[in-house]
């Protein structure tokens, strides 16, 4: 709990957050029947979310700087390390946008479709639906005559 209480904001050094995740995960693994499990699990989820948000912000910085390879790597790492990250909709959107800008549209399309499937409400939903339509139109244009 001391590490958890010392966690800093997502834009700051995440050493204490990593330590909190490590210690809380150890507790969860060692004492699955503890009466403290609900609190420990909730705090573990919050700490993981903080780490994911920090990684997302680095990826978003890379995206804004137009370094799409670095951005895509960060976004993919967030999805791999914590598939339950609360900000997945933004990760999906900016990962797909990075892939599109890297001319990897075929990889971007399923990510955008996943965003639309998983999130009924997202600030990125309308833009994602528009992009899906554009990408599908590109695919049809590239396909030789029917």
C-alpha cells in the first residue's frame, strides 16, 4: 500500500506504480482467499490502469510528433500487457491511425472494427466508423472488376 499511495500521475515517473503492481500481484497470487481480495484486486486494476495510461500518453506523444512506428509499438504494448485497460478505445483509434499513416491499412481495419464492436460510446466512435467506410471503399477500388 505504501507504493500505491506514492503513485504519481501518468505523465510522471512510474517507478512506484510498477512496484505497487508487483506487490499487489504478489498478494493476489499468494492469498486468493483473503478477505482483502476485493480491495487488493481493485487497487491492482487501478495501478495497472495508471501504467497503461502512462504508456498510452507516450504513444500519443509519438503520434503527435508523427513518429508512427514508435506510436504503434507503444499502443500495441498497452493492448498486449493489459487487454482490460479502460482507455482501450483511444488506443485502438490511434493505433489504427498510426497504421494507416504507415500505409498498413489492412492491419488498421480490424482494429477500427473492434473499437466499434466493443465501445457503444466513445469520442472516437464516429471518426472510426467514417474511417472503416473509407478503408472498405479503398479495398473495393483496389479489387479488380466484378
